[in-house]
C-alpha cells in the first residue's frame, strides 16, 4: 500500500500572486516530505523543480490526499473538474474577489500549509447536479454542475416552459432560468434574486432570470426532484452554461433536465484556525460585507 502523501497544487496562472504562492506552497510541502503534483499547463510558471508534472485530465488528482487551489472561485471550479471524479477534497485559498468557495485568504497561507502538513482538516460533501440535454427526445449532451446549470438566451428573449417532477409549472418569456444547488445559491442564482440556502440543506433551486410573468418567483424543491426547462418550439434558440465553464447550444424545442448527482464535490475545511472553519453565517457576513454593527448576542443574566 502506498502511504506517501500527495497534494495536487493548482493555481490561477494569470495572477502573479497566485503563481508565487503556488511556488512557495509546493516548495514547503516538498521540503516536508510530501509529493507535490502540478499540471503540465502550469508547471513552467509555477517552476518548482521537485514537483511531479502531470497532464491536465481525470488522472491528475487520482489517489491524491488533497487538491490545493490558489485563485478565485473560477479556479476552484476548474479544479473541481479534476478532483470530483477521484473523490479528492479541494482546499481553496482565495486570491480573487469574493471567493465564496475558498476556505482561506492568501494572508493565511502559512497557517493553511501548517494545517495541511498536520492533517488538521475535515471534509464536507457538496451536492452536485447531473445535467442532460435532449433534442427531439434524444440525449445530445450530458454534463454536471457544482453551482448551477443556467439556460440562457442566445440573442433574443427565451420562451420556456418549466417542469418539476414531470409536471408543467409555468411558461415564461425571460432572459433565462437557473437551476442551482445550495452551493450555487450564493453565485449566479443569488444575483438573479434567488435565496441563500445553507450548504447543509439538501434542495434544488429554480430561479427565473428577468421573467415577464406574474408568477416568476424563485422556488426551492426536494433534492429528489427533477427540474426541466424546455424551449418552446418555433421560438428563439438558447444556450446552456454549467458553472460558467461548459457551454452547449440549445435549439428551439431543446430540453434540459437537472437532477441530483450521486457524485458530490468534496471540500476540505481547516481545523484550529481563528479565521477558518467559521459558521456559514460568519462566511456570509465576511464575504458580502454585511453590516452587523449593534449586535449584542444573547443577553446573559
């Protein structure tokens, strides 16, 4: 049995701070006796001589203990495409803007590395969704999403009928419809007026985007439900985006089906740090800069 600890390091190579941080992290982990992998498309920029260079693909994270991601949420979503099939947890260090999926900020980097070396982290699972695209009843594409599957207009406004569990719910003229997970509730769905859902809540969200209708409120359904969005025949074509990374054209009469996937994304949560492992409420306050002045907490006798 191979007991060597392996960490895959992924960075936003368009940010110099991320590249420098990745180099430092890789050197520190290697110096502590861990095996470090870097992707072949990033190796030259990260420039760590002792790292194992691996092709970007499904095998990159195989049998690794952890995938350490330096960048923003976009970089973490890219890393999830590699880590999810292998069941390897992701640990994000934010060098972007909001960085809602990240566990720590770049100023905490030394503490992050210490806790990785000590194994002081726990792993939580985040729901993902399976996404199926049909045309004339036939499956033409299959994919998945951690945050959301978003049906959007290509040029002109979409005409769609939305279905829940095989029954029609409503027809809308709209800019799009977002089918999101609780993790995605703070992403695109939030910008479109959807509710924030705590990660522990198992549910699916359906959020219309700029719909011209009296009944066009976001709805929250069972995690066992299947959502479907059909483009009305004879109307404008659309596009499907999954996590803002995977794009599929949708012809008029195209249909998108979204249901819970049995394969989650695993996120590492650090233990024992003052700035990490925070309750989700604290994360909301910190990431969105919410005003909490005047809060006194429970008044003790």
